[in-house]
C-alpha cells in the first residue's frame, strides 16, 4: 500500500509548490492512472513516491516505510520507468547481469516473455536501439523485476501505433493482485482500457480519486447527436463519432469509460465533478 501524507514539494523556495499538502492512499493490486495537465506535478509525484526527491513537508510510505529513507529492502521492491532515460552501450545480457541482482524477484523467463510481446529478441546492444525500442526493452526489464510497485512516466511516448497496442497487452500480462502499477500520462487514449483506478491532480489538489467501477456507477458515457441529450449532459464535446457526452447515471446503466472526456469534464468543471462524487479533495481510494 502507498500512503502519501500531507506532501508539499517545490523545486525552488522562490517558486510556488508543485504539490501542496497532497494526501492520497493507493491500495495494492491496482493499475492506477495518474492524470493532470502539463505541470500539474504528475512526474514529481512519481519521483517522490520512488524516494528520489525530498519533500519540504509530508512523507510517502510504501508498506509502512518512508521511501525517502532509501532503505534497501524498500528500494528492491520499487522500479520507476522515467519518461526520458539513457541506457549504456552494452548488450542486454550484460545489462541484466549487472542490474538484475538488485531485484530479488527478477525472472529471466519473464523478461523473455515481455520482449516477445514487443516482438524483440534478447540479442541486441542497448546503445544501438531506437528511442522506441529502448523504451520497450527497458519496460520489459522493469516488469521482469517483479517489484510490488512499478511507476511509469509517459510510457507510450515514443511508441508507434503497434507498440502502443503491444503495451496494453504487456501491462495486462504483468499485473497481479500483489502489484501496483501507476502510470502517469497525458495520452489517455493509450491506457483507458487498462486502468481500474484513476487519480486526477488539478491546481495542487486531488480532484478525482476513484475506481473506474465507481466512476461508471455515477456517470454514463456515450456518443450522441441528439440535441436534447446534449443539452441535459453534465459535459459534452465534439468527437469524430458525434458528441461525446457525460450524463448522471440515475438508472444504474452500464457504459464504457471515456477517459479523455472524463478528463476534460473534470478540468473544465472541477466543482461539478466534486459535487458528483460528493467527495473532499483528499479522499482515500
């Protein structure tokens, strides 16, 4: 379990905090989407959770231990895939030989499986790969570490269309009840079918913190050109398939979550989204 408690962080004392008194709890066994506008603090929060940054106030606990203490037992159970990274010009086998011992549950058979999902073999030099191929190789290694917490910052950036489809299968294959995967992204269409929990940050607060099941119990998502439905919608926006609308779910109807429309609704009408879910900005998952 991850507990973010009253977290405040700024990159400079002269600048406003990127995150201010932020609190949220994430239970184990979830693929969680961390959403927000550019500059909302998504990447910063991931680095704080990983223990790579020091907050001005508050703390992050992973299984009851502060991640900033950099305890080896904690670090060997966390892996972060940053948006941008460099890999050494060595073979994958050499990279595994050097880094796999840091993660006690690393499984080479899992690595082979995940590489195959990306249509890659295991005989290549990391330095010779394209950006997209490097990301695939690094994510395959990350998932093969079998850490309880996997943090991914904009993982689909640099992937082509087939790669994004492979990524969705890749995450689904690596998920278990004992694992948390937190994905920070602004490319919501790439991950909307993967998520079972959503955290949305806006203006230094948790604007939304609910499971996808809870969201679709409260809201109906549909495409329509009916003027009456559009007029009665909580939110409507033009799409290639007609107007994408969000309606109150007063009749326990089923619908498929449209993450892009939900994101725009929450950002444009934050007070209405709070009223809809009858929540404080710091509710727990």
